[in-house]
C-alpha cells in the first residue's frame, strides 16, 4: 500500500513535469512566432496566417529542436510532437475583403523632401486610414490650397504640375504638420514676402493625396475635378452637411477663418467668409458645433486689390454669447494649428468669468482685470494690435 502511494506520488511528479514541458514549448513557440511576425514586413508568417490554421507544430519543431530535452524528457517521443496540431482544424477561409482605398498598402516607400534642402528620406505609408487628418487637410486645401494645372509645352496637353498650400509665415506650423504627417513634399519660403508654400510635385505623391481627399473637397471643386480627370480618378462628390465635430471646419478656420474679439458684443467669435458660388452656398455648418448654428450673411464686396470689380461673399458667423463655450469645446476636440487663433480659443473659458467687468468703473480693479485680459488676448502674435479700435480705450492702464 505504501509502495503504491510512493509510485502514485512519482507518477504525479512525472505528469507535472510533462505538463510543464508542454507549457514551456508553447511559450517558446509563442515567442518565436511573435518575433517572426514583427520582423516579417509581408506579415505572411505561416503560423499566423488564417489560411494555414491546420499547420502542425512539426513545421517549427526543427527551429526549436536545438533546445535540449524537448524530445527526451520523461520519455516523450519526438513523433508525438509531429502529430500534435497547434491549431484546431478550421473550415476553408472566406476570401479576404478588398481594401477600402487602393492607395493603402502595408509597406510603400516614397521620398520626402526636406524643408530647406532636397535631401531625401524614406517614408512608410500609414497602414490605417486617419479620417480626422484627411478631413482637416481637405479643409486646409479648400481654404488656401491650389491645384496648379498647366499646358505642357511639349505635349500641348493639360497636366497637374503641383498641389500647393500658401500661408503666412506666422502659420508655417500648419505646413510642417502636414509634411511631418505625410512625409512627402517640401516647404519653400518666399524671399520677398512673408509667406511659405507647401509643394507636392511628383505624380506618385499627388496621386496619393488626390485619392485620400476624394469625397472631402467642397469648395475648390473645379480644380480638384480636373486634377482627378487628368489622373484617371473617379471624382466623388462630398457631403455638404458637415457632421458634428468633423475636423473639416478646423481646417477651414486654420486657413481662411478667424477667431475675433467683438468688443461691442463683449464676446469671442468664430467667423468664416468665402466668395459666394454654387459650392460655398451649399455648405451646411448647422450641426458641426454642438448647440450652435451660424448666422449666414450674403453681401456685396469690392475687390481687395482696389479694382472696380466687385463680388458677392457668404459669411458664416458663430457669434452668439451662448455659443462661446461650445466653440471652445469643438476646438478642444479639433485643435487649431494656427497658434494665434488657438491661443484665442483657449482664452474663451477665462473670458466668460471676467466679461461682466466690462461695465465696471474705469478706476476699479475689476475694469483693470478686464483691460489687461483684452490687451493680452489681442497682442498675442499680432504686431498691429495697437491699431485695433477698441484698444485705445484701455491703453491708459499702461501709462
């Protein structure tokens, strides 16, 4: 009886050793396949491919057979491992779904041109679609972008020479954000004017951009449609009802919009203004900022160059006092890369707390708090702040 107990005790430990060995081999197998997956750019590792779920462990047995004792511990024979299936048999897999955009490949290299020189680096295209970036980027294109289409002097046919975005040097961060995300194109500073231009000029890179903003362009439609036609891309019309928290509005405000202080109304506003045409007239921003609908104003304007030609503009103004907090909330979800505009947005919440001091007596501490706040708001990255009409009402505090 005692001998039987001792024998059972020995078998118990033998069984325990065998289970530990199985677990140990599983751990080694997992580590092996994990590193193979990380190192294999094609991601076609045979043990991780769902089309090879019937693969047995014997396929990797030779890779780990150098570890001593795998086939001999506790009398376990190597043949048993060869017939033990790691994965349960699976039915024939369904065909893989087609990718959403043909431009997204797992690995693809393109050249990125440096801001100041033409030294090139290698880029890897993102393996997942970032809709938020492309929606913001489409807003930037609609604001200050341009599709440079010209007649080729040799073929006498239209060609897309460049995709360009031109902004004031104060807003160059917008251009560097685009370049750092896409790793394509170059930024060139104008020698005679305070402007910088982001330029993409190779056919491969322009095709990549056109495909990703297709279905998102709403204002620069004629140039975009022609560019798509030249590159044999089917044009997709955008939805003009801009969704809640859609980053497209942030791209428009970054380039063609403004965050302004309205002294008479004692509020901070978000305004946009475009030339009135068949495309801008369809733009619907009623649902983009929570609980806010813009006031739409259509008016005649004279040419900025001083010429006799006049045009009609359409303005979208988020100018209600109750809208300020919701404007702040929207731009916290979709931050602005124009630093001056974003700084003014960040001041909305503290301004709500002190705006009541506007009507305080001039010699009071409350009025000084209000005056200092307004001047700080208007001075940031604005060298002409002292020319703003309302500022003269508060300059006495700095005498």
